[in-house]
C-alpha cells in the first residue's frame, strides 16, 4: 500500500465525516466493555437500547451478575443473540469478581496492551476486536479495531490484501499512523454503511473512487446511483 494514497484516503474520510473524536479515558471501563459485547452481530442503535435497558433496570453490574439469566436475556433481547450474550456477560462478571475481588477494571491502566489482551482473552466471548475497541474507546490508547466490515473495506479499496479480519488487524496496526487509528476506524464504519456497502457498493457516489483499487468499481458506478442514506450513530461514542 502506497503511504501517500493511504494518507489521502484517511484525509478524505476525515473531511467528509468531519471527524472530531478525541480519545478519552473512561471512568468505568466495564460500561464500555459490556456495550462492546452487546454490539456484536447487531446494529449500534439496537445494542445501545439494550445497554440502556441494563443501566436503567439494574443498580449496578453487581446486580446484573447476581440476576437470573432469563431476566438479563429479556432486557437485552432487542440486540439479538440474547441467550449467548447474557450468559457470556454474567459468566465474565462472576469470573472477574472472583479473580479481582470486585468488578473494577481500573487496574488495566497499569498494564501494557499485550498484558490487557492476555487477561481479557481469558473470558469467553471476548476477542481481539472487542479488546481493541476497549483500548481505543475506553482507555484512549492508539488501537485500530477490525471487524468483518472494516476488513472488507480495507481489502476492497486496496489498503491490505488479507483473508481474515485477524490478519487485517495485524497488518493495519503497523501501517496506519497511531494518531489516525481511532478516527479512521469510525469513518470506515460510517463509509461502509452508506457507500461501500457489502453487497452493492454505491461507487457512483464514492468520494475516494479515484483512490480505490476495487476491480468492479466501474461496474457498480454504472449500475447503481441515487441518494446516500447515512447512518452515523456509533455506540461507543455514546457510552
């Protein structure tokens, strides 16, 4: 990937979406971690509703930990996979409490990124993408989360050439400047929702068309056109 082209792509996305996100350290990292867990395999809007249900229906995460699974499932059903997510969240809370004597995650601030990965990967249902999101949106660290959508876009436009999100994550973290990682991640999510869609990218309206290496972009430019419906709500900007 040509560094000049990568810089141009990042800059155009910043200009189009008027990126103003600044990394911050959140007081309650567990809020962020559970919000990320709820957002898996669903939309940010539905996962945000599930998160607000938990925050309003329980006094604290200790109460969630001690509540019966059917009740938790009911409260987060709107975001899908309620049975799996409720079980993973409850088990994680219990394991965390047993290991540390509380549900505080403040000790993570004293750890390196690698140490945080080692600790959090021990919990079922917590993967590298989830931890990368926690580092970026909860701890203000220079991290670049890669899900299936970011993986698809980066390969489609020619920033990387990889087969899996895991491999994309390993490559992207070394070529994207640290100070651009979080904003670029957010902008790629927005870009993928409105323009670089999975089944039918709207290449006719794409503002990085000339920088893109997508082999079928001419076909889609001629085939599809119309108004862009933007969905720019990002759950982790609202926790």
